[in-house]
């Protein structure tokens, strides 16, 4: 201590003043602003962001590169070596009738699920938006399937749709019709899984529509009513156009999401009968994890990625132009 | 101005008809939504000989709790339950931790290149899960984490959606709070802990609930990455029980289905507000 003081020329009065830079850096706390130097910010940023970034790199970005690379090989996931086969997997895919059938099934499944669901949920949201009794009860029960495990839903629905002992047979009897055998009939299996998919998700889009409805300024509708517009005209000319952006969002994200379905057909139909419900991810799963054709399955995954990416980019582009709230 | 308006919308015959139609449509929707739950619970309580009968027995003649015991013992459901509970909790905790840390950094720490890195994070939203299945299986196999909790959890704990939603919220917090803390000499860790996290609690709770539910219900990835009963979760266990039992013993399958969904349904009924906030925040604002 003594020697240090002695060495600094100024003696006591100079002592509290800043020391040479090499000594001042370890204790920046003395100066309030020094905690937020660029270097300090960078350190905190790295500490906070890196864990997440690293995981995303390993489990989301790397897989894209890996899948793309493997799609040009004949790898079977078991033996270590991979042989380059060029575009052979893509060639096989584009000439395979199964691929087109699966793609068609996926589009039919997504299209019908999304559009029927949107129509229903718009209707339900408009009805629920009124001043009615038991509103909370109706909203809760319509939303409940959305939080229910899809595996459970698929198994319970199999029993509900049982052609001999299921509840749904009662409705067909009331109508004097014979109940279809649903998942055992190639013509009825697709409607069955579409129905379950709608059941599962209609509450989600209803809640979104309800939020969108409450975002609409009621004065707009009120003004039209004062001008003598009927309720239908108010809905058709004012409410519906204002729901345009959220509808677009629900259509595109709905299609993206529904195209990636797996559980409902996997449990209810295993893609059958006669591949009538074999949809994309089911096909991919079977090729990769049951037949171990990693190369071909990767080509399938890459094509899927491009389709989903295209839909996402369309969504981003349109929502930039459309969204005006 | 208000007078004629009120006259048309009160008790005129057409509005009566309209509200009758409203209740009719909502009633049909509620029956459609509710019937699988009703059928699941009543079947779970029926004696076996009342399952395969037509016309169906809506209410069981006697309540048979024994079905739940038999279903519980038909497969190692105790293990599945513990696994689901542990995996969903751990997954949720990690995802929130990573989400809060990332969100704070992207919202509150200015460094060069921040927007670019944030774009990279958001970019992962465009990558469908299904494309990552094979590579992630290989990565985890190389790490020796197939059939472990880590293997089930790790690929999905960094979520761009959680980071995005929390960041939006933290951007909306008043700047003055952070300025004042800076003047008092607080560093970022302190501001994160004492300002950003407490003020983001509603969003954190919402995200945690949504995460917990989706983790509890997860099916495809746990199916791929587990290969023994010791690691399986409830949805996979239920599916395997159905595959294993001959001739579909529906009373047992419905009993098992009931105890798989009960915790989530209770969670939802008690915290409905948070669920609704969460999904609308993601769609209406985030879209």
C-alpha cells in the first residue's frame, strides 16, 4: 500500500482520481454508464442468445443441409456408407404413382379440412359474438377438442364411428340411412379423417375469428345500420371484408399446418384402405422409419420443404399487402 | 337516432326466429364437439357387456370404476404418466428459459447484426418439422440420446415462436424503466431478472401453458425417438395398448383415454383465459 502511494507522484490529493487504464478496467462499477459499453452488450447478448441459436442451428438448420445432401444418395440409415446416385431419388419420386396419390390425398385433406373449418368457425364466431346466454359454455366446449391429445381423439373417434355400436350410427338411423363403415371403406375413410381434423381444430379458428370481430370498430357497422342496411348487408359489405386479412392468415397457415398432419390417419386408418388416406408425412415416416430408405425419404422431405416454403412466402407476401390493422 | 334502431332489434318475430336459430346452430355444434367426450367418459364407466350393444346405452346401468384399475394395469401407465409429466415440465421450463433470454437480448440489447440474427431465428418458422425427422434422429443417435428424456426434449426447446412472442412483449415495455435501472448501475442480467421477467409474467404463463399442453400431446417425435416402455409417454402408450389388445376392449381404451386427457382438460378449464390470449396473440398480432 505504502509503496503504491509513494510511486504515484501527486501524493494524497491525486489518489481518488482515475488510475492508469490497466487498473481501471477491472472495476467499471464506479462509473454508472460503463456497464453498457459495446463490449459489455456484446457479452450479454452472446450469453443470452447463443444457447437458443446453437440448438436451432443443430436441430433446424443443419437438418435442412443434411436432408438435402442425403437426398442425392442411396443411404439406407443402417449401413454407414452412402453412395451418390445423383438425381435418381427425385426421378423415382416424380415417376412414382404413389407419390402423386399421396400428394393428391394430402391436398384433398388439407383443402377440405381448412375450408369447411373456416366456414364453420366464421359462422360460430359470428353467433357467439352476439349477446347470448351460455356464451362461455358454448365457447369452452367448441374449443375443448383443440387442447385434447390427437392420439386420444383418434381412438375415441374410432369408437364413435364404429359402424355397429358407435354413437354416430344413431344419427344415421334417425335419418333412415345405413351408417357407412367409415375407416374400412376407401370412399369414406377420407371424409372420416377430415371430419375428425375439423372437430379437432374448429375451436382454434373460432377463437381467432372472435378476436378479429372484437377488433372491428362497431361504429362502422352502426353507421351502416343507421343508413338502413340490413344485418346481412352489414355482414356482407362491412364485417366480412374487414375479416379478410385474418381469413387469409387462417387459410394459408391452416393449409401449411394441415398438410403436416400425421396422427389422425396414422392411428385411425394407417393410410388405408387401399392408400385412400395415405398422406405426405405418413408416407415419409413409413419410408424413413419402417423401410429405412433414408435417401428417397430425404428427397421426399426436400420436395415437401419447397412446397411449404412456397406457401409460407406467399403468406408473407400477401399479408404485407393485405393487413391494414 | 337510437329509437328506430332499438325497435327493430328487440322482440320482433324475425329477431326471435334469429335467436332461436342461433341457439339451434350452437347447440348442434356443441353436441358435435362434445359427443366424443361424453362417449369416452360414459363408455369408460360401463360394464363390458354394455359396450357392444345397439341401440347404445347412453348411461351405464352401474358405474364400474374397476375399468380404470384394469386399464391402468393393462400397460405400464404409471411409468408413462411419470414420463409425460417429467418431459412436459422439463420441456416447458427449458423453452421458457431460452425464450426469455433470447427475447430480452433481441428486444433490449443493441449490438451490430442483431436484426440479421433475429431473422435467422424467425427463418426456422418456415422449416416444417417433418424435414428434420431423419437428421435429428441421426444427430441424437450419434450423441447416444435415443430413448432418453434429452432426446425427446432437445430438438424442440428452442422455439422461434416463443422468442418472437416474448420479444414483441418486451419491446412494448416502457423504455424509462430500463433507463432508470441503467443509471442505478444495473447490468443486463439484473434488468432481465427484476424488470423484464416480472413484467412479462402474463405472456410467460400463457406460453408455458400452451407449451405444456403441446408437449403432453406430442406424438410423432416421441414415437420415433423412444423404443422402450421405460421412456414412452402417454399418447404413445395408449396407441400401443390399442395395438396390443385383441378385439378392441373399448371400455378399457376409453378409461385409459380419459386419464390421459383429464389433466389437460382440467388445466384448460381453470386457465382458459390464458389459452385464448396465447393463440390470439400468436395469430392476430403475429400473423
